[in-house]
């Protein structure tokens, strides 16, 4: 399947936001484990969610050091997360994720 960089980047952002919001993977290590993407790609993808007006914030774990905590989606902006759930299989297939 030949997919443009724009589409794969968009799908990657949607999938990462979905994983964070559903609490399946709400930290960088959990995202790398769930998707197989490199750590830097996971970090860059989280940072790029703002480009889609998806508000993603880091919540520091009480009493923890060294940025221990998790990410949380505060606002989906114009994105319909129901669409992501409905098309999850296709999104994962396009990205080659398990």
C-alpha cells in the first residue's frame, strides 16, 4: 500500500492521540512498546499533536522525579475520536503497527 508522507504523519498523530486518550499507552516508553516507533518519533509525534489543535498535557506523577508521569488528551479540537475508533484497523495497517 503506497501512502503519502502527509497521510502517514496524520494517521500517526491520530493513533498516538488515541493510545494516550484510551490510556493504552500514555507515556513515551509505553508508546514505543505499543507501536515499535523510535523514542524520538514518539516524542515528536506528541509535540506535533498541537498542530491538529489536539491539546495533550503531561501530568507529573506525585512525588516522582525525572519526568515520571503520563500524557492526557484535554481537547480533541476538530478531530472526531469516534472516527479514529471506527477506522482503527485501517490506521494501524497504513502505519504497519501491530
